[in-house]
């Protein structure tokens, strides 16, 4: 999600994806692979690795 118009803090845009018909599991995976401001790379990698789709 980096370098796009979507950011973790803008959950409304993720709701837009749900309204467009994207499955909840995919949206959850996108949330897991979206690096948050101030998040260390190691924390980000752990978060992403905890989801089977991400």
C-alpha cells in the first residue's frame, strides 16, 4: 500500500474496497502489509507474517 492513496490511518478508503466487493480477508491482508508511520521494519515484517494471505 506504500506509494498509493491508501494509508493505514485512512480506514474509510479500506471501507471503499469492501464496498467494491473485495473480500474481508484480502482487506485484512492489505492492512497487515501496510507499514504505519513510525513503525520499524522488523515490527512491520512480524505483523505481515502473522497473516496467511499477507
